[in-house]
């Protein structure tokens, strides 16, 4: 029986498992195996994207997993070069063909790509797809406040989530107030800092205090802070380990210690305004 993990209620009334499994940088040829192992470990939320080139493996895994489709939550993201409506509709059709599902739980605009300046049109297309019933919930990824304000002003529709880089060395606390005001849930990608945080002495001490690994301590920090978190691994033991989150919590001192690790220059990935690459 799957662990009864917490779910986060979104601003459209739906809910998402708070702990999901990310497949960024998971090679296509191992995606089916890795996602199958994640589902077997208890994950019920899988996060992929058109730009990852592994949606097919995710689709194969969820069909072979022996878990009811209604018990799984599948997220994908719109390709950067497909923000114009006709291209976005075509890209979405290709996503659904690869996943081989009738309805997607959550679809995100992957990057705003401000140099193209088509993210408002992309958002209008996602609203259209949601109204047609093909997507339950819609959101964005890597959007700054001005991008969010533009799409909300243009449509009146508020994204349910904004998936952004967030880890102990880059906590983005300046974004919290705006997101809370609009009931946009922050979803953390690269939640472990791509492994850079695992040897930090502060994190190591917090982990040892609870009899957990550094990765577990960091994931628990995200959960305790109310964020959705999507760690990734291709190693079965770590996939299982990263799901073992529901028998401990961090205390206020732990949270305070981790807060001190924040660094305005700690970003690893590209900035939203630099996201002009296409995939």
C-alpha cells in the first residue's frame, strides 16, 4: 500500500502530491525503468517536459506500473519554441501522444523566453486547453513577478504553481509574498542544489540529528516550508531514500540554520530573463 503522503490544494480547487519525482536529465533510454522504480517506491506525481525528450518513457512507465491512472499525477511543460498558439496546440498533441493519456493533470509554460515575447499567447493557449477539458490545471515555470502579472492581467487566470529553482543555497524568499497573495504554490526544481548541498556541514548536522541523510533533510525542509518538491535520481536506492520523508519533521532551530545558507548568488541554472534558448 502506498504511503499516504500530504497533498497541496491548488487555487483551482484541485490538489497535487507534495512530493513528486522529477525526470530532468534522466536519459530517455532509462526513463521507463527509473519512473517505474519511483512509482513502486510510492511516488504518485511525475514531472516531465517536452524539452526533456523523455515523455515517451514516462508514458510507458505509467502504463506498466500497475497503478490506476486516477492515482497518478502527471505534469509536463510546453517547449520553449512553441509559444505561438498553433505551435503550442501541436506540441501539446505530441505530448499527449507520447504519454498516451486522455487528460493531463498539470501543464506548465517551461520558460517565459522574454526575447520571443510570446508567453502571454502561450498562457492564453493553456487557458483554452484547460477549458476544453484536456488539462486539469495550468501553471508556469521560471516566471518572474512581471511575467506573472502580465499573464494574469491578460486572462484573469492565475497559475496554480510556479516551478522555480529553489534549494538551501538559493531560497528566493523575495518571491514568497507575491506568490502567497495570489495563491500560487512554489514548486522547487533542483531542490538538492544538483547535489552541491549534500556535503554542507550545516545540512549534515541537521541530517544526523534526525538520523537521516543530507538529501532527506533537504527534502523535508522543502516540505515543512510548504513547497512542492520534485527530487530526481536514476539510482534505485536513492529514489527509495528520497521518498522516506513522512516519519520526521525539522524543528524551528533546523529551519533557522538552513535559512542562513541562503545566497543571492547561489543560482545554478539560467535566469528567467536569460532563458532565450530553445528546446
